[in-house]
C-alpha cells in the first residue's frame, strides 16, 4: 500500500527524521479522510470522554472548544479544530473523518481500541473512524490500555486489556479500529537504540503483535466480518534510507479469496493506496462512497504467483532512492551537452573540412539517445548510479553508431532514433508499461504521483519523437505534399490513441498536447496563414478527441476510469468548486516546478541554444537558413506541442522540456546536414 500523505508538518520537538511528504500522524488521518491530508502532533490528542486532561474531563474541554455535547460518544478528539485548520490551505476539499461521517449518516457505529502512548498521548488511530466532529461512538484509548514496558519501551500495549475491549466492541460497532501500538512506539525511539537492540526489540514486538492479531481473529466470524491489517505509515528509517512509502496491507473476510490486492487507483497487481481503504470499508458495509473519496475499492486478483511482492518492494525502494538524484544529473548533463554542442558549432570551423564530421554528428545526436536508453534501465537487475550511467552510456553509443552506419544524413539518424523510442514506448504500453513504471525516467510507485500509463517525462519525449519521426520520414521518402498530410493525420490518430487511451497511456494532458502538435503541423503543411478560423478548427479538433476519450473512459466503470472521467463526473454532478480547486492545484504545481526544478533551466537552455544556432552569423554563412519545408512543419508542431504540454499538465515543464528536445535536435541536425552537404545557407544552392 502506498502511504503518501499531503505533506509535511513539523513535529512538536522537531527531532528525528522528517520526510517532507510524510508524517506518521498524516498516515492515520488519510485513512479516515479518504484523500491525502496533513496532520501534526495534534492528531494524537484524543481521549476517552471521562478521561482527565490536566485535571479536567476531556468532554468539558471538547465542549468548550466546539460547542458540541459529546454525551453519546465514548471518545472525543479535543484538537479537531486544529486539525481542520492545518488542512485549510490544501487546495482541494478535505473532510477530516469523512469515513466516520458516512457511517454515522447511515446509522452505523464506530469504535477505537488501543493507543501508542509514550510520554505524550498518541491516539492518532481515532482519526481513522471519527466523524467530522471528532467523535467516536465506542472504545477505549485511555492509559489503562498500556502497561510498563519490558525492555527498551517505557510502556507497551497490554494484550489482555486490548483483547478484552476488542471483544466488547465487536458486537456493538460496525467498524472497530485496533491500534496495537508497540511498533509505533519502537519507531519513535529508533535513534535512541543501537542497531543490535533495535533489531532484537523489533523481532520481539513483531512476534507479540502477530500473536495479538491471531487472538483477535479468534473473536471474528469471517463469514460476516472483514479484517484489514495494515501499517498506516512507513518506518522512519526506511524513509530516511530509501524514501519508500510502501507498507503492508492484508484483507480477509466474506468475498475475499487467496490472491494479491490491487485497485482502480493503481491498476498495478500487488499495489493499492491508503486512499483506497475508506472506499473499501464503505463497500464492505454496503454503502456508496462520496466524490471526496479519491481512492477506489480494493480488489483481489486470484493469481498470487503473478507478482513477487518482495521483489516489487525491493525494486521500488531502489528506484525511489536513486530517482531524484539521477533525474537531476541527467538534466544537468543534457544541458551541458547542448551548450558544448552549440559552442563547438558556433566557434569551431567544421564547415571547411570533414575531419570532425563524425564527432559533431555524435554530440548532436547524443541528447536524443537518452530517452530510449533511460527507458531500458528498467531491464537492469540493479539501479545503482554507476551501473545506470555505464549502461546508458553504452546504449547511447550503440544507438548513435548503429544509426550513423545505416544512413548518411544526421537527420536520418535522428529519424531512426525517434523511431526506436516510439517503438519502445508503444511496445511497453501494450505489454503492461514496465519500462514506464520502473525506469529512472519513469514514475515511481513509492512517490505515488502516478501508478499506470505514461508519465510526463516519457510522454513529452514520445510526442517530440513522433512528430519528428513523421516529418523526417516524409522528407526521406520524398512523398508528395498530399501524402505528407495523410502521414501527419495518421500520426495524430495513432499517437492520440497510444497516449490517451485509458488502458494504454492514460495521459489527458498528453492527449491534448499531441493533438495540438500534430494539428499545427497539419496547418503548417497547408502553407496558409493561421487565422482565427483555423485556430478554432484546432480547438474543436482537440475537444473532439477529448470527447471521444471521455466516452471510452465512461465505459470502463468506476474501477478503471481515469482522472479525466472522474473530473467530468465531478462537473456533471455539480461539484464545480472541487473542479476549480483541481485546476488551481495543477496551476500551482506547474508554477512551483517552473520556479524550482532543473527542467525549467534545461528548457531555457534548449530554447536559447536553438535561437543561437538559427541566428548566428559566421563569415558568409547564416546557419540553418534556409531549411526544408518538412523541418519547418515539424518545428511548428513541436513548438505547439511544447506549449500545450506546458499548459495542460500538472508537471507540464517536464513534458515540455523533453518534447522540445526534439525541436532542438531538428535544428542542430539540419544545420550539420546543410553544411556538410555543401548547401549554402545564404542561397540554398549547392556550392
């Protein structure tokens, strides 16, 4: 289960490791809210109604703060208002305790048993099944649920008392949350223990917890009761070392058979999300779910041999540990290659001799080999940085040498490299998307931004490669003007299906970008100026593709529909405020990435170097001018696709950069081919 939460809240003492995307408290709160939320140390401030807090009954404190009488509830959360305030700045609707609220509206009761107290109250489990007012019907989270610790722990859970309370609540409540507590206590003192002591205590506590769960299962009738066993957040030492947010989850009960879990949120065998828990509980209890619940019901796939969960966790952990660093390094390296290439082409004198022809062609083509090379890193057994760089360097060299050996022109080598990447991506998406999921330039299951389809890094590169491929192929084949237009239309249809189909790329922003790019390329091929009528035609064409996409999406049902389908359902249901929040969130994310990410600097480098190549005068040569009509058409489409990718994706700067890289490659390869073929850039004639 991916346990990513909405963000970071500083702990009360600011000690220990704090990951900016996770806090333990938020892990609990997400389960009850059904969407990613934020929670700080106030999440643990829940008490039995009659429990004394600083000499005052908790119910009095709660009533003074909320003006609500909790007389019918056993447990009150006295910091519910603070929790709501902590989430008030999240740019989408959040209802803390939405799961409990849905149950209470249906006349059902909730209960919480146990805590993970140490020197401070830790009753975060209450946030799982409390309602929006911070109330739970039944249970016991008081100090009497603990006893003096035996070894490293000062206090630990009293198994006898816990089991007694669980047995009392099961017949009375529809949802019972049990906090075993000791694993959370151990995690909080991890830095105070030596590795040897921690290992021994971990083994002891896991055995105790296993025995406790075994005793709880004896109290259940699995013909009428579902049991979910999960960890609401990753151990802090795992996050510190590998940034891995995957945690175990097990489900048993009526309708559950042996197999592995999945959900419509991930479409990945063996992987679910923490936001899927609330919809799953509501489904078990025969209730529908609110649109505010962003997750989907968890399902069981019968073939437990179809995925190795330990290998999957190991693979995702390695990817999470290396992904950010390697992406940053790749962006910096690409930028340096581009600047080096431009300096050589502008300052050196490659035109008077063919001595350095191969060298110039290699460095010009090198950036275009990174996308297919990085895609194939998913096939590596290990993801250590030295191995990855050696692997990428080897593949890039092979790709460049092979394409230059097959064809003479640098542009034709670019065409073959583009074809290679398009084929790799298409085959991967049709066979389950392993490369998109596990390569360094793909998305991470641990990060949780995307679980299926094609991510923005590869999506932008695929659009750029497809447009460059179509126009370079048309020029190399020397087909007629009409045939070129037919080829552009075919490219549009094929790539819109590959990138946009819910069961393939499932990328809405990519669908808009690829349609826009090919549409503008088609307009440029008509040799007519772009007026308002043709612009309206492009917009209508994009809308038509999106309408077709939504129609196909709606046929898949709730479990398989994409984000676009859910957004349309949201608008059709009258939830325009939530739609506005969604748009705002995407814009804010884009602006944040543009300001801070390395991708925006790489895009600026691409644009600057392309302009420098097309405007620099050297002796009697104006580089790149004139150029072929096919290249001008391709550049028009690539620029349009870059702008659309930037606007219509929540991390559009990434897609825009990888797409525009092919525009730069078109400029550089055309420049080299013109000079080495002896074509004057001033007259366009052979000298």
